[in-house]
């Protein structure tokens, strides 16, 4: 790898190789961990040539930090085994935060960070002494029986947070995610719904497995691709009713997600994709449509075929749970503004629905309005 800036240039930064750093008029060579025989002989050769040989730690603070920022997570782990000083630098939060953003930003959100903070705090307070499955459930080793979770996450093996490592928030989080030991809260597209789930990464297949709460923590799927997992889009917990702020402005053609659960005793809501439709009494002519002024809201699930009882429902335009044990219970609504989100949903539609045009509501322009 080559890079340069106005003050320095560095050649071949790969860990385990001889590195050449030019700074001003001086040229330095230094050896990163795990040197090969060739690198060592190169170094000897350069000593004979009279070049400056410096320890990595002799570099200016900013230069060393610049180098560390270019290392991969594996290389940072190797670097941290060299000496105490390099260990502390290689494990610092600001370096690992960058790797967290690079790899996990699409699936790990604020709620997962808060859960991790809980585990870190528990480790610091020594709550891991009584491991196995205690009444908090998420502490201790995974024994094959999925515990009843009081937390919204699960850490299979808490040894990563033992001792001083509990002070390395970002690194331990990254490594726990990478190893699949941290089951973090996320949302998973499955079928025609999105479910709240605990998700674990499988590094070999580069996919996820997920469990969701339906009476117990049941398997939701394995080999789940990256684009089928997302950060929870609202702060509302899975078991709580989402309070909508968009109800008064919803109009036919708007794309939404709506909370839904099958029965009143189902512990958590899932989210369903829908489009706002026209009232029965409306001709669907945009010139005369008054649906957006009605106290009722038509919610159309266009992913289901015409004639299906799942296709269309009329709700009141108000916050609060609506429905019954036959058709299920509907909760809060979230309006979709992102084309990317809408496209993700539409890719999940059955093929015959995908081919149907999605009608967008076009508000009338003044020239089209009827003359009073
Ligand atoms: Zn209408």
C-alpha cells in the first residue's frame, strides 16, 4: 500500500514487513510485527547503507496514529501483541470506531450500542461472576437453551469483557460482532414483513442468523443476507405502540410501514409495508379526491393479490391500537421517504405483483382544478 501527504510518505505498510517512511529529508525504516526473513535481510542491507532505523514508537505521535488508522482489524490485533504501548494504541476506541462504521453501520444502530454498554457495565461491576443462565438471562454461556431475555440482546461468551478489556468498548464490540457471539437487536425482512430480532453474524458465510420472540426466542432464519437486515428505524421498543407523527398528512399513494401483531397477547409488533389507498366512496380521480381530509385511512397491502382479505383495511386516522383477533392488531404508522427503502420492500413482492405498476399520488396542479 502506498500513500503520501505533504510531510510524510510511507511505502508498504503491511504488518510483518519492513516499512519505509520519508519525513522531510530523512528516510526511516521500521519493522512491523511478524517480520519475514526477506524483510529482516532488507533491514540489515539498509543498515549497511547508512539509513536511519527507527522503532515504530520513535515516530511522531500523529504519524504513528496515521499508520494505525490504515491497518485492518486483524492487523491492529497483531500490532496490539507487540508491546504494552502499541497494545494500548491499537485498541483505542477512535481506531475501532472507524472499523465499526465501515462494516456494521447498516445493521448496528443506537439500540445495539446501548445494549453493548449494558454488557460492559455489567462486566465492570462484576456481574459476570455468577454465569450460566441467571435471572437476567443474557449473562453467561449459551447452553443450547435459548434463555428468557430481560435485555434486548445476548452475549454468548462474556470473557471478552474480562479485566481491562471492558475498557475497550469499540474493539470488544467489533470482535464480538465478528465472532457472532453478540446477538444484537436489529430488524430482519422475512416474507412480507419486517421482524424485530436478535441477530448474530456468521463470518464464514458472511450472513446472519436471527431469532425473534414469539412466546420463546425462536429461530427466524439462517443465511440471511446483509440487505435483509437493518437498524431499527424508530426508537420505539418492539413491544410498544409507536406514536405516529404523520397521520394528519397521509394521502393516497404514500408509502408507509405499519405495526402489526397477530393477537392481543403477541408480545411484540412486527412491521408491514403498505400504501395509502382511496376510500370506497372516492372515484380515485385526483381532481376530486378528498381522501386526505377523511378521518378514515385506507391501508392497502399491494403485496397481496386483488381479492385477498389481506389486501386492504380501513383504519381511523388516530394514534392507538386498532383491530381484532381475526385480522390482527394494527399500531403506529411510519411514512417512508426513502426510495431505497421502498425498493427493498418491492423486491420482496411476489413476481406477479412486482410487474404491476405502483401508482404514485399526483396532487392536482392549479390548472387541473375544477373551476368554482
Ligand atoms: Zn381518493
